[in-house]
C-alpha cells in the first residue's frame, strides 16, 4: 500500500516543481510587461518634427 502512494506522489512531483517555479517568476514577468506597456505609451505624445530638429525653434 505504501508503494501505491509513492507512485502517485511521484507523478505529481514535476508538476509541483514547475508550479513553484511559475509562482516565483510570474510576478517578475508581469512587472516587466507592465513596464514595457508604460514605456510604449509615452512615445505617442512626442512630435517627430520638433524632436528631430537640431536647433531649438523660437
């Protein structure tokens, strides 16, 4: 009977390991995605004519 329980628990070992790794890296991946999304939204407000000039216009 102990062998039967051990076989069942051995099947879920890799799944539990991958779940723990996913829980560790999911917040990092989500925060990087948020940073990319926020940095991409800031570029829409720039005027390409003004930002590409060398001298400042008055």
